[in-house]
């Protein structure tokens, strides 16, 4: 997820012709369409950010679905949308670390049995 998000931002920054301002990349004004925008062309980087939001939400549901706990790693149900790019990257890093720590704790009893 971190790589996907970073790639969108890097591609957007490199594209001087179609650049889109992302002061808060996951804010409602970026990742949702308002009625007034229907039928208007959407910037490709904004569209990729919308897809990222959907991908993150699907990932979150899958993590929870494979656990008996409804939120096994105490992750936010949505990425906070008031954050700037660095804040989102920090949240994604915390998310990745929580998943890693969860995987390691699940693995620990099996490793103990194999020793």
C-alpha cells in the first residue's frame, strides 16, 4: 500500500502537464465525486487516488475477515482524510508494522513447536 501511494504521488509530481494538487491526498474533495462534477473529466492522478482509497478499504475488510476480531490490529477503518502526504505515509507504515507484528505473533507458537 505504501508503494502504491508513493508511486501515485511521484508520478503526479513528475507530470508537469497533468499535475494535480494533493495538499490532503485522501480528503473528500479528492477521492469522492460531487454531483456538480458528474460528467466532467477527472484528472488521472485523482482517479488513481480514488482507486487507492478503494484498494485500501478492500484490504482493510480482508484483514478483518480473516480474523476472529473485527479489528485485529486496531487499524483505523478508513485512512484519516485530513492528513497531508507524509501523514498518510506514516499511517500506512504503522499499518504495515501492525500487520507484520500480527503475523509474527501468529507464527510464534508454530516456531516454538518446531524447535
